[in-house]
């Protein structure tokens, strides 16, 4: 992937990460909390965070001090 594709992918992943955050908050606020569903969403959110971090590392140039 080139840099432009990486930036597009990063934007998509960030949006999905925010959406999962909202979904987790909504499920947590309900009376009948489905703990299994919440756990799955949290795992997916963590995987997205790792993917976001990997892309950010790729896009950020190494600076030798």
C-alpha cells in the first residue's frame, strides 16, 4: 500500500473505532447488558487500535536525534 492508501485506511479505522466506542457505551447503558457482546466489541476495538498504531508508525518518519 502506498501512503495515500494508508491514510485512507487509517481514517476508516478511526471511524470504526469511534463507532465501536459508541456501541459499547450504548450497550453498557442498557439494563440487560450482554456481557459477551460487550467483550467481543472491546476485543475488536483493541484490534483496531493495534492496526491504527501500526499504520501511524508506518506514516510517521523515523527521526534520528
